[in-house]
């Protein structure tokens, strides 16, 4: 009999490019047929064949409370009954803005948008408008959405501008983007010494999650802050993935480093499409209608999305939430490490809050170049064996994973037990 997932994928390929609406869903990196999800509850998802998986993708981060959390679902239901979209202000938008500002001291004002890409794209535009400069610095392996200026790979030399990494991105756009190595502060300082008066902003995932989980080395974020302050550039923390995921104040709360602008998404939507950017009042007052930097969106501050986000933040406020989440995530990575070590498999793992990374390498990588040396084929074998056993990890060796508060210790132990068998079979 034909697997219904395959049937749906074949059907999707006839009307959707690649059969998916976001590339990583296509399983191109790992091979095989993507799972078409029909429902989700708590820590589990069910595919079109009715097979259940313990889910460590979590909609790529938003499902921090678990799937279909009753508080969030009820909030969405109540909001939908009052109307789906108004194209006019609502009180709930104010409540969401106040909630974000209260949680992140660096955010004095915030604008709601509909996606993380929209948030980072506008933050870059705002930084350019505020400083009157054109160039930006980003880091190889950090992903900030699919805006043209950000789809740029490293140039051939330290002081060269980047090159487009996607078709359809004009070279003229890419020439304003300088791409450096994550965790290399010396490169940053050298570039600013040479071109500091041209650079509007540094944008960084303060903990990278789109080249797997890569933490900043001690002093790296602090150094970015010092450089931006010295040269009058705007420091942008892209916390779309990490915001309210790794702790109650994101990475800036964990490290104590204060950005000028912050971009958010995922968790603040509770599973609905939403994004936000915010920061210093003097910078934010440059955005329309107060200033000359234009941004607009018909569905910005969607009442249904805002209701889901407020309900999600309410769940995060429960006593001990982040301690329990971090402990369960650490239980997972320690268990996986122990299982790999016992089987003699070259493997390492790391975690921060509710995010984790697994690497088929001797040590945890600290840059994009180091990530690319990991054994991708070993990861692919691990991924498919775990999927077959009912454990859904990110379908790429270059993506972080996510644990929810709905994952119990028994769930974690079940996953570790499955991995133990998989590692033995890989030796």
C-alpha cells in the first residue's frame, strides 16, 4: 500500500513548488518523504497515516507550551468569535505592546507585524533611516528571514561586501551587506576601524538557531555592544527564535547585553503568524507615522494572533516554567550524549533554555565553518531512524531543536532510549 504521506506529497508537488510552503519542510536535506501533519496535542504530532511522534520541532519554536494548549486555544476561539480582522486599532494590541515592553527593558516602544521576516526587514530599514548610513553587518550562518538584504553569503575577503545567496537578489542590494564570522570579534573590530562611518547596524542572532544551536563565546556580544556604541551603529538582536524561548527576557536577559533594537516572533504568536520589532524610543520614533521610515501592514496586530500570543505569555508566567523547561531540555541532551558515548559514536550536544542542538562532531561548534565539518550523513541516518521510531527531530543538520513544557520526563526518557538503540546500530 502507498503511504498517504507520499500520496499527499506527490499531489502537493503538482500545485506547490517543491510540494511545500517553506523549503526545510521538503526533507531535501535528509532525503525521504515529508510527514504531513493532521493534528497535534501536547508534545505529540500525528501524520497523515495516523502515526504519532514525540515532536522536537514545535512549529520551529512557538509551541513552547505544547501543541493545542487549552488556554491558548480558548483565547483564539474567543477572539475569533468577535471578528478575524478589523484594519483598525484594538485594545489587545496595546496589551501585547505593554507585555513585551514590561518583559524586555531594552524595548521602550514596539511595533507589531505579521512575521519574523517582516520584523527584521523593517528593523534594518529603521536602523538605516535613523543613522543615515547604508551598510549593515551580519554573520555567516545567521538567518534573519528572506528579505533581499539579508540573503547574502560571505564575500571573498574580510573587507569585501557579500554576494547574493538567492536568485532574484540584485548584486546592488547585496553590496550593502558585510558578512563576517560568528564569534569572531576581531573581524568586527577590523571592519569598523576601516568602515565604521558607513555601517548602520549589526544584526545578529545572539544565540544562533539556524545553523544549529550555536552559543556566543564569552565577550562576543559584549564586544558587539561596545563597537556599536563607539561608532554610532545600531545593535539589533534577532530574537525571533530565542525571545521568551531561552528565558523570560530572551538572550539579552541571560547575557545582560542590551541591544538597541530587538526583533521577535514565534512565541509571542503562540502558534499564530506574528512578529514585532522594538527598542529605544528615539529610534522607534523614526517609524511612520511619527517619522520618515515607512512600514505598514493590513494584518499587523491581528486580533486572533495577539490573543494567542497574550495567552502564551500568560502560560510562561506560571511559577517555575523556565526552570522546568530548561531541566527537561538538559535531560534530553545529557541523555543523548550519554547514549552516544556508550555506543562509541562521535557526537556532541548543547542546550540553552528550551532550545537544543545535536552535532555529529567531537565538540560543540562555535561558527558556521565548524558546523559544516559535522558528519551530515551520520545525522541523516540518525534522523530517519528516530523518525521511524516515532521521534520527530528537525529535518536538517543545520537547525536547532525545541522542547516544550508539555514534554514529560518520561517522554524525554523514551526518546533517549530510542536514541540509544539507534546509536548502537550506527556504530
